[in-house]
């Protein structure tokens, strides 16, 4: 889309609902999916499609949503949760002088791709329609609203499952919840939406029948990707969405030159960055905000948590857990270690069983290890502490808080003490 086309589009994300069917106290839009809350996946896809202005309708626990959005979108608060129609009306009150087009996206469908959004908007504008819906055919439509068409094929309304007549039960074209409206057409239709007598809410879907009765042009774009349409309304839906997103992430990384030995046992969050020629071995978990340079080796059974950075050629092996740590070029951290809040230089060897005790029960502290240091097996480093370049710690020693090890020194014991070199013998000549 051109810059002009982008600027006359506002996306409205309906994220006010609590999500009671998840059986969780957590706000549904905040449920983490591969390192980001659901709402961030939606906003990121909208941004990637070129849409600049986004309005998120908040409701339950609005402060959490606003914090997660971090300025990426405007917000408007739906004070009383009276359904999707009322949520859209709340958003349009904020956009009362807007004369362009409004893309409406549900806040619990995190798998839409940017190209799908772009295709819907382009069809809507090309057809000069008052509303364009994204639809899909499902063999088992489940709880989704059905698209009711006339004999000529034009869309007349959306029928919710509970309102289907017996002769309508075989309709399998469903409403995905993604719409593009002319702003004026949407506002006019919303004025005509009445409260549903069964649920006591205002349904956005009712706008389609209202527009049809007014003789407005209603178009649709048919999708063939069922994964994109998955709404996260239950724990089962969440599990399916996680698997789909995980596979997308791994496919993207492998296409860029990263080797993932066993994708089925590997979990990597969305905003992880890994450069080509790195190998990720089976049963490895890499969480958000991790950056891995090229020619690294990670795993098997490794866990890289938030804030880890591996420089070129670094290796992190079996049963190693790292968090908020930078690992220098060529450094090896191979077996059964915990490294937290550390800055490790290049060509360092971290022996099996090493523990960095970064937390004293109140605060977390930094450990610094210089280039070429050798940390012996079973060493415990009690932060804050510094290990100098080419220093050596003996197997099983404990370097206590604030007792820095000078460059080139060798320390052993509990607590660690410096091993003197070339000490003269006492007595005799």
C-alpha cells in the first residue's frame, strides 16, 4: 500500500474482554505466546502491514494492557463490557472526525499475518465497498458466526451459532472477526445496533445486516489459511496457537541459515535473534530478548533466558542455564552450569558444575570474568566478584563476594585463596 493508502486506515483492536473461558485470572490479551503477550503479536502484525495508527479498546485490567503496548498504540477504555458493538462504538467516539477506513481486529486472534491484513484492505479499497469481511470455509465451524448469503451470493448478515435455524446449520463459511469498514458506514450502522435480548450485549456482527438493509456494498475476501483464524478462547486453543507460532519462528530461523537439529523439541521465542551457521541442538529453550551471533553451538538441553548474548563462536552445552549474561567470542560453557548476571570475556572455559551465585535474597549482582580465564569444575562465584584475565580457579573452590581474583592468578579452596607460585623453601641453604 502507498503512504496515502496507509494514512487513511486506522486499526481498532477489540481487547476489552476478560476471557473467562480460559479459566484463568490472567487477562486474555496478556497471555504470553512465544515471548510476547497476545496483544503484541496483533499490534506487531498491524505495524508490519504498514498501518501506522492503532487504537486498542481496553476494559478489564486496562493498566496491564497499556503497559504491554508501551506506546505502540493508542488506547480507549470501554467502561462497561457491553459487547463488541459497544467496544467498536467506544473506539469510534475517539475517531469521531476520522473520514477514512477502519480495520477492526479481535484481540484474541494473534496469528494473522501482515500480508493477510494488506490483502483485505486492498480488496476493500479496490471494490469501493462499505464493508469487507475476511471469511473462511470450515468443515466444522464450531462456535463461529456463519456468513448468510442470498441466492445471488451477496452477504446479507452474520448469524451466531445459537441463532441458526435448522435449514442454516450446514452453512460452513464463517466470520473470522476481521473487517474493513468505511468509517462513516460503520458509525451509521453502530447507531442501529440493538442490545441482544439473550446476552444483554451489543454485537458488532449486527452491523452487517444493517448495512445490507441500507443497500450498502458488502464484500468479502476468502482465506484458505485456517491457522490464522484461530481465536485463543481456551487452554486448548492456546496450546494450538503456541505450536503454530513456534513452527513459524523455527521455519524463519532455518530459512535464514540457522541449523535447528530437532524442531519438535526446540522452543524459541519470537523476538530472539540468531545469526547463520549457529547450531541449536535438541531440547533447547531460548526465551525472549536473546541475541546469538554466528557459528555458536547451543544445547542440547540448554536454557537461555532473557537478556543473554552470545558472541561469535561461543558454545553453551548440556543442562546449562544462562540469564542476563554476555558470553564472549569463543568461550565454552559446556556442562551443568548456572550463569546469572555475568559478563564473560572471550576464550574463557567454564568448567562443569560452575555456579554463579548472583542473588543474596534481596539484590542481584554482576560477575565479570576476563578473557582467557579458566573456571575449574564445581567453582562457585559469589557476586559481585571479578575474575581477571587468564586467572584460574581450582576445582570446587568458592570465590566469595568482593574477593576479586587478579589477572593471571590461581585460586583454590573454600574460601578461595591465592596459590603462591615459586615460593622459596624454608630452612637449609
